[in-house]
C-alpha cells in the first residue's frame, strides 16, 4: 500500500465533506445538527444511519457500522484505503505524490495493466472485424436480432474471425509475448499447435467493469458448434462472481430498480428499448458477490429471468441471496414469451413496462411456485401445502410484517385468514416461539451479542463523556491517565484523545478513525463518538455520575496493576500506594461541573 503522511491524509479527509460524499450514495434528511438515512450496510425500514457534519463521521445505531469518509468508501465501494484516498483526492483536486512500490507490487500492477491493455486491444480488433467484409455473418446475425448500429456501437459488439489463430497473430504483431497472452484468457499456448484463440467465428460481447474497462468477453458461435455461448475464463482481472454485464451503463440509471436478466442479448434488447437499468450475471448463477455489488447501486431488483423451468429455478435460487443483503426483490412475468428479448419483439416496450408495474412480490412468487408441487384436490396434500406456507410465514419476525403477508397469502390462495393465523401460531408454539431473524435493538446492540461487562461500559462511558464535553478534560486528567483504561482498544483511543487535548485543546474524531486499521475496531471507536448518553437532571447529578465512573475506572486500574505487580518492582508498588491514597481523597471530594 502506498505510504501517505498523516498530514496529507488529513488534508484529503478535511477537503471532502462527509455529508456531501455520503449524500451521493444515501438519501439523507437533516434532523437537528445531524443527518439520517437508511443504512446501506444492513436492511432496515427506519433510518438509524447517522452522518455528523460536526464530527465528520457516520454511525449506524442499528448495525454498529461507523467511521469517517475513508471508511465509508472502503465499506461501500469495497475499496482499499489507497483507492479511497485516490478517489477522494481526485474529488477534492488534491494531487497525490507518486509512491514507490516494491518490485513485487510493481510487477503485479504492471501485469494487470498489460492484461487490461490486451483486452482493450482485442475488443477494438473484434469491433473493427464486425464492420468489415469478414464480419458480415455476425453483423447480419445482430441485425436479425433487430439491433441498431447505435446499439451495437454502445455495447462494443464485435466478431472473432473464423481462423483459430487470427487474434493470436494480431496480438503478437502488437508486441505481446506468449507469457502474458496465456494469462489473458484470450489465447491458449500449446506445444503442439502453438498459440490459438479462445474465441473464433463468434459474435463477440465485450464485458466491462463498472470503471468501463474491458475485463473479458462472451461469444456466440456462428452456425453449428458447441458451446453455443462461451465466456472468458477467470483471470487476474476477470472475476465472474463479482461483475455483472451491463452494470457500467445501468449504474447511472435514474430508475428506482435494476432489472436482472440471464443473458447478454436480454440486457442489450432492454437497453435498446429504453430500459437502461438492465444487467445480467456472466454465464453463472447469482452469487453473494453479485448481490453485494447490486446493493451498491439499488435497493430493489426485478428478476426478469426466462419463464421456463430453468429460469424459475434460477429465480428461486436468487431470491434468498438478494434478501440476505437487504435487497427487495420482485419477479416479472413474461409469459407467454420466454425472455425479455422475445417479449419486447412481440409486444413492445410499453407492454413490458406494464409487466414491470405488475411484478410479483418475491415471497408470493415462491409460494405460487411451491403450490405447483401439491395436489390441491387432495385434502392431505392441501393441508401439507398450508403447513409449508405457515412455516415460511414464521420467517418474518416482525408481527406487523408477518400479518401483512398472512393477509396477502390468504387472499391470493383463498385461505381463511383466521385459520391461517391459528396454524401459524400453533406451529410457532410447537417450535418454541416464532423463528426470529436477528434484529438490532434501538440501542444498536443485538440481544445475542455478548453483553459488555460493567467495567468495559464504565471505560467506554468515560471516553464518550470526554469526547462529547471537552470541558471535562481538565477535571478527568487530574485522576485518570490513558494507562487506567484496561481495555486495550480503549487505552489506544484514550492515548490519542488525551494527546489531542494536550496539543490542540480539542478532539478530531474523523482523524482518530484513520489510526485504526481493523474494521471492527473502527466501528467500536466510532461508537465512542456516537454513543447516546442518558441526560441527567442537573450539573450536580452529572458531577456525581462522572465522579463515580472515575472511581470505578481508577479502582479497577489499581487492582489490575496490583495483581500483575512483580515483587521487586518497588517503583510500581509506590505508585499503587499513591494512587490508593488519591482515590481515598477523591471519594470525599466534590467535582464541580461548569
């Protein structure tokens, strides 16, 4: 990772207002001096995600995610710190110094750059071939699929020549040697045959990442041949499970949802028809990597998979994966047509928009497909179906949400609501209660999360007080030092906070976050700066609470040092004795709060 000075990091951070940056990803509303919105890192219906312009920090009271503008980009965009630094520096117009890389890092970076160059070169070559006499067959194929020249250009469509070493020879002339070409996914180097192409005699679909770089290809064979569709193998620059076809275009859509298709032609046909929010997975089943990528750009995904059995199975697999990351999912019914491409050719964009408007709730879709497995004319089979519905309804932990789904299911499948509710309640009793999803409490602490012990809470509370009320530092430092914080993370935070007080007379929360590299530590430190302190009725009550907390923290510190004191450590022993005397004095003193 490049090295940047603390001063430069702070300059870049301070020149990127966190509200402006996060506001580009999350819809924020101002409440008092803080902004709130729905957390992009977990599924929630009530906004518990806060952004403080004063502290230049974000914190979610639901899931505990927190940090500064760097950590937000690292979490949301899956950036490294260097990538976040570069992005924010560019945004603020700050020029970063060129950093020296190790020889291994430079070699790896150079290789990735060369692979991207090769893919770009191949895409340009395929593109030119399509528009030459040699590419007429592929060009005619695209025309029979009713694609305009403009659409072909927009997606960079091309053609790989009928000779199986055509691209290999072209790239060799461009100066690329076998060692790098064999890693490109475009060429196979064989001792017997020499170099030959992965793609030949195919209509070519370049695959772009979200930064508009060509990272791979898909190819459809012209004429007879297997496989009909062929995709680039995984390489250093191409990970099928973390990229989506068409996302480089769809990410800028103004529509509220993304349309998830199965094939390249579906995406292209939808974009040509005006649906610029269509994407597709790359010849592989939807993965959690895809779902997390989608979540960066939308909260709603409409599945527009093939209407045949395979498409239905793919939809059933995708729904829980999307739900897991908090994406609301609906399913578009394209019957009697197989896929979006066929549908739009037959009925047009306006009718397809109607199907979007009528898209089916994913849970009700699952139940409808489930019903096909049961004989509804047979009482036993029908009862089994109702029991399965009840089991699935138990997955909704919130009573209101569960009741809403019970009403919808009862209406759609002609079940008496009261009977369905009784069935759900009876199953819940048999299971020992409703199957609970893990939901955060208002405090942001999960019920099954290990409860903080009293001493950890006291140390955390004391730090939060110091951060929230800087006038307390003069009082606290008389009795407490960073060494009195026995929790390692809080000790490190205390050292930084005390140091900032001494040097500047204030605390810079957003700067402190940069000093912690581990994500969990960043979240916990962010929690210190965003903890809600219960209000006390008077200054006397506050003084009493602070005094009691100081005494608890100091006494614990003395006890810990006493237990670990070496017999020959006379200086340590004398310090413990002095601290005990000071503690006795403190117990009889009154701390005044201005």
